[in-house]
C-alpha cells in the first residue's frame, strides 16, 4: 500500500503497489478553519503574502534546527551547523 495526497481533490489516497490502482480514498482530516484561512489570504496584499512566506520559512528552519539540537545534544555549534546544511541540501529539490 502507498499513501499519497492528491492536491486536485484535496484527499489522501491509498494505492496498491502491485496494481497501481486506487483502492481506497477518503479525507484523512477535516479542516474546520479552511474557509476562514482562504478568506484571510484573499484579503492580504502580495507584499503581506510574501512577508508571511518569509516568516513561515524562518519558523520552519528554526524548528528544524531545534529538532537537530534535540537529537544531537553532544554536537558543537559548528558541527550542528554543518549537519543542518547537509540535511538541507539533501532535502532541496534538485530540479531548479
């Protein structure tokens, strides 16, 4: 079984690996505030949206670094930064 998210229909889908056919589909999670979220985004200017992107990127990077610190408390600051860079490079989409 393979779990994939189909953005077109906003649903998680479970596919059989042997047949590659869809064998089960359902919403895995409900999003009660989804409509409100979209209203807020529509009301933002392009500049505000871009600022939000940078803010969320900074938050994600800080959370990633905090996770590394928790998993590797024995590493020095320099070693932690090297590990951070190595992991980020491994995650980067090479198609650009």
